[in-house]
C-alpha cells in the first residue's frame, strides 16, 4: 500500500497529471516530504508517485536533464477532495506555469 492510496481521487489525478507532464517534458524529479528528500533526480513515475502523500505536504523539485533547477511545486494534501487546491504554490516562470496548466486542466 502506498500513501497515495489515502489521497482522494481528485488529488491522485492532479498529482499523476503533474508527474506525467514533468517527465514528458524531459525533466528530472526530486521529492521532499517536508522532512527529507525521499527521491532524487528521478525519471521513474512509479518511484515518484510512491513517494507522494506520506505527509501532509510535499515539494516537487523539477530539474533539467543536466541537473539545473527549473522550479519547485508545493503540494498540500487534504485541502480539497477535487484536487483543485493540491498544488498550493509553484515557482513563477513560463516552464512551471505550463506544467501547472497541464496538471490542472480537465
């Protein structure tokens, strides 16, 4: 059982869309659960999804394939069952805005 199984359907949907959009763009993903970095520079959907929702908040660090930082998403679990408020904040740049749009558009 993964912690994501405790998230709502809406939250899981938005989280999966976000991870898929990031990886489809060729980026690497690191996950911080609010206490420690549990995933570092991964391209594994399974590894990333498995690491999410083990605490009340997660930070997803998005990196270019060369390791440079694109930005960070802040996820807060339990705000809204629809998942509309899962992404509470993100770095304000064009690339991150596009990833946010892909994750939250229906």
